């Protein structure tokens, strides 16, 4: 059975798993690259500022457990993970554990998005099944590696956490001023919830937004903000039936539209390397070049669907209150 790992030790393991998939050309990682990965400000929770000496100490603690393997590079030592073999779990489990170690407790929908470049889950049910398998790991193998947390008041989904750092500390409920008895705070009523999604190089922008309603379990979404770059871009211009492909790098100027379980309807405006702007319907095949930072809202009490309209000849939005 593994000893309880520190936050930095799990961060080191998570970074090694992540970078094995996202930057295979520079994997195994040098100590400096590993430190930079630990201290990233995006896709990390909590954000930390570990020194090279602290990261080296974490490596030295993980090596005797065979969780980290040291190898000689041309000039520097390099490090890789051995998580799957030590824990006797498959690549699916390794991807989920890495996401939980890097970003903290998350819902199944958030995990499906977070693991997209590590392992592609067919649907939300596949994520949930893999989490259940981690949670029910036999005691003979060391016991469960993940746990479902109690639902937070006002939340529609349970979050999951890893157990490599021991039992998860839960916040204590507030005490009622009049009775002294614990109670959960009453959630505020919101017209909408805000979600933030960051895509990385290689992600398909339209496909990622198309999966969001199922992954995050909502019925009616709308775009609020988007910045980033794409290459290539596939759009359908106004009045055209065929798609147009732009091979050069383009910056996202504006992205608007609606999100539903029947599919998204998205319009995008882009600027090319010469500053020329072009706009149209966003189509599949529009690939993130460096990053895409997306903010969208969820309309509480509404359901968006898309139905065929004989007058327009297209699938059009239908909004109903639920």
C-alpha cells in the first residue's frame, strides 16, 4: 500500500501524466520543465509556486515508490511516471487521477473535458463507470483511489476527488445562530450559471462546445465571451451551402450563439494574419492553434432544442420553459 502523498507529490505525478500526452517530444521531463508544469497558472487548482528544490524533494520521495523513474538525458536528468503499473490500473484510470491531482475535485462532466487530451471518453456514462471502478478498487490492491463527495448545496452534480493524499477534508456546515444546530446555507437563486472552458492546441472548437450540454448537464446555454486562435478554420459563409476552409492562423474576434443537447448554433468572426476579418457559421474542423478561452452561460428554467423549420429549410431554435 502506498503512503499518503503530499499535494506537491501528487502535482508532480499529474504533470508527468499530462505532459506525456501533450508534449511527447520533450517527455520525459527535465527538472526545470517539471517545475514549470507544477507552477502553471492555467488548469491547476490550487495554483502553487514550488521551487526547484521542493520539486526535487518530491521526486526523491516518489522514486523509492517506483512512481517516478529517473533517466539520463544528453545533459540533464529526466523524469517519467510509472503510475499505472504501480497502482495496477489502466490508462483510463491514470487519466482521471491525473486530472484530479492537477485540478482538484470535479464533476464527471468537468472530468470528461479535463481529460480530453489524455483519454477520450465515449460519453458521460463512461466517465462515471471509470470513477466507480476507481472507488471500488479491491482492498487487496490497496483500496479505493477515488471518492464521490457529498453534493454541495445548490449544486446539481456530485464532485469526485482522488484519495492518494488520504481522506478528503470536507468543509464543516455552518451553525444556525438561533439553535446552534448545523445547517447548510440556502443557495441563492440565479438566472444563469457561468461556465469557463479552456481548450488547448489540437481541440476542435465546435465539437467541444457541442459536448458541453451533456458533459455539464444543462439544457440551455449561450455564449458570452471567446478569445483564442485557430488553425485551420472551417466556416460556412452567409447564403452558402458549402464550407470554406482557411489554412492560415486566425484570431477569434467574436463567437456568439446557443448551446443545446441537439447541437450548437454558432457564428464566429475571425481576423487573419493581415488583420482582415471574415465571419460565418462555425463548422467542425476548426482546430485550436494555441488556446481558446470560452465563457458561456446556462439559462435556468429553459430548455433549448432544435427542430426542422419548413420555411427556412434548417434546424431552428425552439426555447421552452421547464
